[in-house]
């Protein structure tokens, strides 16, 4: 096409130049003025033809750009009957048009696919722009919010004002739980927000998920675990108390009320009665201690937050447990990196949580040859301060790993005077939740156990 266009242009310019030369010759060297005038007209026609020929490229280019601008991909730039010098240009334009058609089709298919996924996904989704206009509202969101139309985010006030306030206050990347009632249905919603920018506008995308059934299942599971532990501990106390009471009653009835002439109670019987009453007393005290423990776990004080150096907390805990560490010959190590690391927390409650964990670690180290306990603190990959309590004990069995944070669950004998109540780890986790953090445990059996407090 380029070679043909060049040849055609050169030939037209040569013809125009020859015509001009002939016309000049006729005007100045001959008397054929009429011929010169006719030749001048021919020259004008040649110029017009040359301009039109050259502008054909621009015309095709303008048509091509307009087709792309208006998404009109039905145009063709080929003249199959007459393959002129612009045939290759038209062929190139048609190839580009076909590519645009293919990409547009792919884009439309991807859009339809994405729209289908968004509409059929079980999580409610809606997005709105900086003016509050709703741009997306999928089927799950309509079902959760019990509405078919939502044009502006302010309409959420009509559904539930708490929901509207939470949507407006929720920052990008944050999540929250909402307990709201829509119509006659009570919903537990997990809400997550993210922000993005598109076509020069800021948008906020909100996801809503009703987790009522999941929470109900977890609540039922928690109650079942708690009930099992409560029943186990109470029966451990009530059964011997009932049995010993019956035994004492039998002994007293046989010696005092079983004969017509009451005789003094034999010393052996009195000793048995005293021992039985002593056991009943111990078990009763254990049961009272158990009830007090239950009351303690439900009445934790509100944290008094302050900025506290982590090293000070770990040092105090280490000093408090020094006596026990000396008796068990446990090598206690404390490390903080960086040394100036601080947390905003209630130091008394955090120390209590650490003491509970350390006490459990000491119990695990009783039969270890070279017991070691490490209290360390650092900043994790997410920029959060963490405190870790690591021991080289036998580890925790997988079968009970999920139960150690259940209130009153204990791997050691409980309810006896001096025994564990089974609420230490539960209290520690609850303290961390009150601080907006978490308490987790990892273990290898045998090997080591690491409790991690994450702020």
C-alpha cells in the first residue's frame, strides 16, 4: 500500500508539473491562449484530484477513530471489488476493528460472568460513591436488608439506624459485628469495608454476612463444653459427699438408734465419722471454691489503660515467680526486642494473664530434666506487639488443645484444696479480648509449647 501510494503520488505530481510547464510555455512562447486556459482548467482538476487522493487516508483514519470512539465495529474499510492503493490500509484498519470487537466481547463476557458471580454469591455486597449513590446491590444484600431498591446509602436509616451509622463509620480494611433487627428477624451481621477508586471517583464496598447460625452453633458448642465441665466437677464433689453422708448416717443409726439401750459410740466409729466429716468438709470447700471461680470469671474489672514498657511487665512476672522457679530449678529467660517496646494496656491485668500462663507452664515442667521458660516480646510482621511464653515441656495433646481455654477445664485434679480451678487460661484469654487482642497456643508433642499474647 505504501509503495502504491508513493508511486501514485509521484506520477500525479509529475503530471501536474508537466501540465504547469506546458501551460507556462503556451502563455509566454505561443499565441495559443485558449489552449493555455483549457490546460489551466486541467491543472486545477489535477490539483483537486491530488488533494482528494491524499486526503483519502485522513478520511479513512477519521472514520476508523470515530468507529472506535462510538464503539461502532460494524464498519468495513475494504473494497473487495476494486483493490485500490488503499486496500492494505483498509485491511489493517479492519484487523484492528476485529481485535477491538474480540476484546469488547471478552470484556462483556467477563462483566457478565462477574455480575453473575456477584449476584449469586451468598455474601451481601453493596457499593456506593462519594455522593452516597448506590452503584451495586446484589441479591444476597437485598435479601438480608429485606429491600428490592436502594438508591442512596442514606436509605439504610429507614432499615436500621445502627446499620447506617456503622456503614458510615467503618474504615477501609476494618470489620465489625452488628446485632440488628430487620422486620421480625434478628440478624448477627459480620460487616467488612474496603475502599477503591474508579473513573476518578472514590467508592466504598461493604460486605454483609449473616452469621447467626454459625454463632448459634458455636454458642451451643460452648454451652455443651461448659455444661460437661460443670457437670463433671459438680458430680466429682456431690457424689463423695452423698456417699459419705449416707455412710455416716448408717454408722450413727446402727450404733445409737439401732439398739433399745443406747450405748456410748465406740472410738473406732467416732474416728470413721470424723474422717468422713473432714472429707465432706473438704469437698464442700472445693465446691464453694468452684462457685467463687465461676463468679470471678464473670466479673472481670474494666481495664485501666496506660502506656507501659513491656520489659517492666515481664520483669515483675519473673520476680513474682522466682520462688517457684528456684524450687523447680527452672531456667527463666526474659528478652524484649526492641528494649523500649511499649503497649497500651492495663499492666495489672496483663500480669495476671501472664501469671496464669506461667503457672501452667511450671506444672508442665515438673518432670522435665532441664526445664526452661522463656518470656519474650517483639513486634510481629503486621506491626503488632506480641508477648510469648515458651516452655520445653511435653506439649499439649491435640485432643485437648481446643479445650484448654474452656472455663473450668483442667488437665490436673481440680476442686480439691490447693488444686487448680481450670479458669486461669480462660481468664487470660478474656483479659486479652478486653484489650482488643488475642491469646493463642501452638505446641509440638513432645517439644515445646508457646502461648502468644497479641495486642
